[in-house]
C-alpha cells in the first residue's frame, strides 16, 4: 500500500487523467523489432516526444493550470525553466487564456527563448544560472500575485505526469519492467504511484546521467557533485522534496549511465528506430544499452520523455557515434611525393568499397622524409571490420597507415 504521507495518490492520478481528457491526445507506444535486436529485450517505447511541445511536461503543466481557481487564472502563472517545462506551461496557459511568465537565465539559448515566447509566454531573462532565475521567479510571483508552477515538486504536476503510466499500462499490462528518466523526480514519482495500483509487480527503474545523479545521491544520503551532461533535461542538482519520498518508497532502483551511453542511445533511436530523442529522452534506452544483462529477454517499457534536441548537438552526436563505431575514421597515410600517388590510394579505398569524405595532402610534416607526403583522409566504412580490411589493403600496397578516430575516444 502507498503510504498516506506521500503527496500524491492514485486517486489524484485518476482525477488528472479525467481532467486532461480532451486537453491532451494520448501518445502512442511503439514496438521496434530493430531495437529488440540491438538490446536483446522485448522493447516498447512510449513516445512522449510526440506531445505538441515535444515532451511529457505537458501532462503536469496542463493539469496544474486546469486546477487554478478563477482569481489565480486571472493573475497568471510563472515558472523558471530553460527548456521543456517552460514551453509546456506557455502553450497550455496561453491556450486556456491564462497569462504566463517564464524566467530564463540570461545565457539561455536563443532558440529556446524565442520558442517559449512564440508559445505565448512573457519571457524574462534574469540571472547567470537556473538558481538565480528561480530566485527572480519567486520575487515576481510575490510581487505580481502569480502562481509558481514547479517543473516537478508540485502534487498536481506529479499527478499529471502519472497519467503516462495509466495510458501505457492500460495498453500493455504485460510489461516486466519500466525504465524512466529521472531529473527532479516528478515523472517517475507520478508513474510509480499509478503503477503501484495498476501493476504492483512491475519493476520500475529510474535512470540518471552519472554526471548529475542528484536522485541517486539523495537516496544514499550523499551530497551531489554535478558536472555537465548531454542529458540537460534531467540535470537537476537537487530532487524534489515531494518526489524523493515517493521514489524511495515505490521505485525499485535508480541507476546511472555514462555520457557515451547517452550519446549512443540518441544515435540508436535515430538510426535504428527513426525517432528523435533529446539526451534526457534517450536515458531509458541508454540504461538498457549500458546494462544489457539486467534487461535481456524481458518485456521492457522505455519512456522516451522528450525530443527537443538542438540540431547542432544532434549533428555532433551523430558524428561522434560514427567515429566510435568505426564507420568514420581519420587515416594518416604516408605516400611518395610523386604524380599519381594520391590516385593510387584513392583507388585502394574505392576498391574495398570504402568512401573518402575528406582529404588533405601535406608536405609540411617534419616527421616525414623530404620526398614524401602525408595524406590525411576521413573515410567512411561499414564497421570496424571493414576499416581493418581497408588498412590491410593499404599496407599490402606498401603504405604506412595510422588510424585516428575523428576527434573521439572511447568513454568520452
């Protein structure tokens, strides 16, 4: 049984689901034989990236706005956010005729500022970081009589997020384990409360970036030492006061994943499942990729919590993934400085079915002989075995070859 001391009950989640009916469309849950093959598990993905603003945050934000009394609706709501929560609140507050203010740090990405404003919010940029922005949001809430909406530490928000579990488990009660990204804990807390009633034997596992594992630290009674992470949507330095007790009582485990696993999960979703996931949204898949023995052969639900990834970051992740897998590599090839040498190397590369993406011909390298040159090639191959085949072919023709991943080393 759920402790009566917990801030949210399954009745709250059920009420939120009734409230949100007609306000939000249920998101689909997709199977993926390709992901099954990669992970060794029977995988189902809850596609919260298909919400109107691209993340699960709409559930809690909309539920909170719908619960406002007339006086609070007239005055408006306020939030501190540099991402999905602010956009979700802006969209639903504007749609429901409620004034909305979102406070963002002064260094917030321009695209997030403009997107939040376009969704109907008054955007106030203040402070050098999220802590200073939150402080200013509290000051504005007091001065203007606005209702502060927390991204995770609010019973109505937690209950709204829990509606995800009602949808997922209503369609797929056969799941063995559900894997959920964790930041402040609002999503996994709401899911755990709902699952306790619907599927009490379901294992619930939370996932955090190892670089910013605040919930893991809090559950151990430790102080977080945080670093930057590609999963910025769950890079919360302190979990919620309401969410922590729920997680402690109802969640089976919270594990961490490396940055390399997060990047691999983003790439895997895109390349294998044809789905766009942000770093936080890919955390559940990252856990299955990094800890395969824990999930192999089981029916696994993955919450893809959001898809709002910066396109430049996505491009970088893709390139780094290609390099790690041996599909994009820099080769340094020493050649005689004579006509036709470059053509000879190009012929060998093409002969084994590899592709030259970039080439640089240098004579100014002090470590090579005077009448030699160095070719620096970025080549595309199918995999590491294909790369090895190319290197052997070059060496068999008398060329010295050095292999350098394109700006990436394992574990970065």
